[in-house]
């Protein structure tokens, strides 16, 4: 143990620098990293000289976050580009478990930032979620606790622990450690070099396989991997399998009403349903709503698969009810997709997928409503309404309230949805005025030739 401690605390010596070629070669294929900074900007960097001339000048933000006098560590959960659905689910659960552990004990004094490891080139399947831990005291106990945390990870492939240091010339390096048979081994050392930001956020190619599922089978495959540790997943799958895959809407109109919490959505949907003598449906439907809390506590890939499949169950109900009367739906696919995109894409609004990107397209195998209305209010009005409700907040409600950038990303994603898109409705006026506006939009929509 003392020998391992000396290795970890030792400076970047001449012989170690001389091994750069060997260590950098062990990192192939080249990887890039994107770090979400406290101001919601992103800093990209690479390890080694895998892309000469990739950046013209060092990014001073990297030196401030990775260099002395504090100590920074990276921890990423490995996922290979060709990993199947089961591997992605296991990686997501490990990532969430590490997140909970990094918020406790000796790590509480550290700054925890979101880190993503990815392959250059924009291909799908290679993004690895992780963390950057910044220890303001450079305490050896933090390092030891991280190594013990690493040793406790029994799943394969295990995460590597990266430790950042500066050499006498001020250049940043990352040592890479892993635990094998209880032994702590250094398995890599490479220089930290800035990298250019790719045209698209590196997580975007992975969205269809991880959170914004393009069809029913993609979401179903995720929950199938969860049946061994979430018994309710099997019950959800059984209900989904009872729904026919080929369904058609009836002759009556179907209107979906979307909106952030506290925009008056529940009141409006009920009032519209009463006015039109329509059936009111909700997503997720009541038959699986009893398990919502269970899935809300799971990683995003599992949570979004649950809500996605809920939409297909609702679609089956829509098909049945729209044959007899108008149907109003309280939230539908747009809600599932927008929250997923805003959660997974780190950084600010500028890092969202651009308008008209395929991720904003309605799934081809999901029944479409005739009209989608998006209720909006000002942030100040929404916050005032939330405070007046006195209800327990979900994780996403709390995030919307505390994180204005997250809220803006949700709202922007709503506005970029296509085929069908959303008609924005100002829900700030009185309930009567909002109801009158909504009913007028519905009437005009269905009176058009």
C-alpha cells in the first residue's frame, strides 16, 4: 500500500515522460473528452497527440480546472461503440451508482462536474458518461477513497481512474489507473491537449439508442434488460405486448396538450375535455402510472424507455376512444422526448441538436394526434404557481425550478418538434381566457379544408 501511495504522489519524472509513446499507444483508438463547466459552456480536450494541429492555442479553462494547486480526477464508465442494449443499461446503472457515491463521504468537499468521453468523427455508440472530481485540498484521502471505489466495481469492463498533474513546464498530463486483483496499476499516461468542438454535441448520435427511442421495439429492448432487477418492467412489457402494433385513429379529433409543470396543463386539459365532451387520457396511463416512482429513480435510459412505452399504451387507448368521441391527451411523445434531450445534452441551448434534426421527428410507428398545443408561461409566473401548489416535486420539476438553462433546453426542444409540431399557447391569462383560446384553436384546426 505504501508503494502504491508513493506511486500516486510521485511527480511526473523524466523516465515517465519518456514512456509517452507507449502509453499514448495504449489509448488507441483516440478518445476525446467534453467537460461541462459551471457556466454551462463546454471545454473539449484530447489525450496525447492523436490530432496534431487540432487546436491553435491551449484552453486556459483546462489549466484552471485540471491543474494545480487543486487536484482533479476523471472517472468514466466504459462502453464500446458496438455495445448492445444490455451493456448500455449496465453502464447507466453503474454511472448512477457512482454518482450517488461521489456525493457522499470524503467527496462532499469536492467539486463534481459532468464529463463525457467520446470517439471523434461523430459515430454512434461510443459515448461514455463520467465525472470530473476537483479536490480543493489535494487530500490523499480523496485519492485513496477513489481507488477503493474503483476496486469495489466488480462489473466488467471496469472504469479507469484518471489523475491530472502538471509537469515542471506547466504541461498537463493524465495518469490512468485501474484495480486488478486488488492491486492498483498505472495503465496509461498521456498529455492533455485542447481539441476543437465537433459540429454536433457528441452525445447526439447516441440519443436514438439511449433516450429518444425511434420506435416501440427500441424502447422495449431496454425494459427487457431490466426484468431481472425491476419486476415491474415485466408487467409493463406484458401490457405493451397486448397493444396491437398496427392501429389507426378513429374519425374524431385527437388533441395532445403539452407544457411544463405549473403551466395550467391539468386544468386546461380537463376543461377542454368537458367542453368538447371528449375522453381525457394521460401519459403515462393509469395502468402503469402506479410504477412511475420506481422508474423515476432509475437512470435516464430506463426511465425514458418506461415513458416511451407508456405512449404506445396510450396510443392503443386513443385508437379505441377516438372511434366514439374526441380525445384529449395530457402529455404524449413530445414530453418524453424533450426532457430526454435536455437531460442528456450537456451545456447550454447552443449545444442542442439543430432544428430539423431527425431526433425531433415523431416515431413512425406511434399514432399521431391531429393537433398538439404547448402551454407556456413566463418563468416568474411558473415559479409563483409552483410555490402555491405545495406538492412534492419530481426530480425533473426540481431541476426545472433550480436550473434555468435546463428549462430553456426543454422549451427549445418542444419548439423544434416536427411532424407534428407544437402550437404555442400563452397560458398566462385567466383560466377562462386560456380555455377560450384553446377551444378556438381546436375549432379552427378542424374546420380548415
